[in-house]
C-alpha cells in the first residue's frame, strides 16, 4: 500500500513538472492568431496550424537544426576522445588527491554556465575562436566533458584488472590493450555518456550564445530569437520548444531501453 501511494506521488510530480508544461506549450503552438488566447479562457477558443506553418517556412530554422546536430555530434566525439584517458586514470590508477581531482572535474557543472561562458568568451575572443563553429564546439565540450568522464570512469571500474594484466604479460602494448580490451568493454559507458553529452550539447544556450552568436545560430539561439526580444511571441516559441524536445525525449527513451538490457550502462548512468 505504501509503495502504491509512493508511485502515485511520483507520477503526479512527473505530470506537474513535465506533462503540464508540455500541454500548455502544445496549446500555445496551436493558438489561432486571429482569436488569441486570453484570460479567463482555460483553452484557446480556436486552434490553428498557422504558427507551425510559419516556422516550417523559415529556412533558417532548418539550418539551425542541422548546425545543432553537427555541433552536438562533434562535441560528443571530442568529449569521448578527451575523457577516456582521464577516466581510465581515475578508475584504474591509484594516486593522491584523487577525490580533489574528481571535484575539480565537476567544477563546470557546479559553476553557472553564464559565468563559464563569459570567461571562455573573453579568452576565445583574444585567440580568434569567438563567433566560430570550432569555438562553440570547444566551449560546449567544457560543459559536457564531466558527464563523459564520470560515466566512463564508472564503466572502467567494472573492467577486471586481471584482463589488463594478462594482456600486458603476454606482450600486448598499452595501445593494443586500450584498443582491443578497454575500448570494447567500455562501449556501454561511451553510449551512456554519448547520449547525455549529445542532449546537453543540443540544449546548450549560455556558452553558445556568448561565444558564437550571432554568427553561429544553433536551435537554442534560434529559440531565443523567436521569443521576440522584449516582447515574447509565445506561439512561435512553443513550436521551436517542441522541436528542441524531440531529440531529448528520443535519446532518453533509447537510454532507458539500453539500461534495461545492459547492467554496465545502468551503472555508468548511476555514477552521476
């Protein structure tokens, strides 16, 4: 009985925090511009696909979607490449101040993104990386790297050290050990970290806006522009919001399916 009430409470909280805002956003995206939506009406008096059609005709939106996907894929690949050595050291090599290093790695998640963006924005401006796609990729990697390191380190901890020692005793070089043993066994961690990294990069705004805007217009920067500056255009913003949510919901659905079938992947996600 207690578990039943706990489940009801959890699902109610989920409905209030996730489903309710999505329903409101869906209604705003369907508001008929001729009638509007004003109090005390609970729902719009008339619905229309006008705003969806207007956004669909905006060619810059397709460019923003494509650019966001390309940047997110690049950030995911770069984060995985940079995270593997650090994650292996944290998981397999004993050294002093390991806990302090782990806390330092989490610093980009603790410090507000706006502060990080201002700091790296000034630096990138001095070195010529501001207002460029490579600069945005590097800026976003700073924020996503902790996810990948933490998840990979959890996955690498589960790899038996005997396998590595046996391969080394049989003459395998460190490169071959990493390529043929560590990388295949750490693949679930790459998948879990890659999913979170892709979503985090796709939804990133502060660092992208400070470092790249207006030349680099990702989907989140486009959403900010659609809001209309000082006057919010709720229907248009609601349409773009749904477009931003699609990959997020899809990836987390795939992650849930993967964690159901792979204990190592679940362990990697739980490390966060």
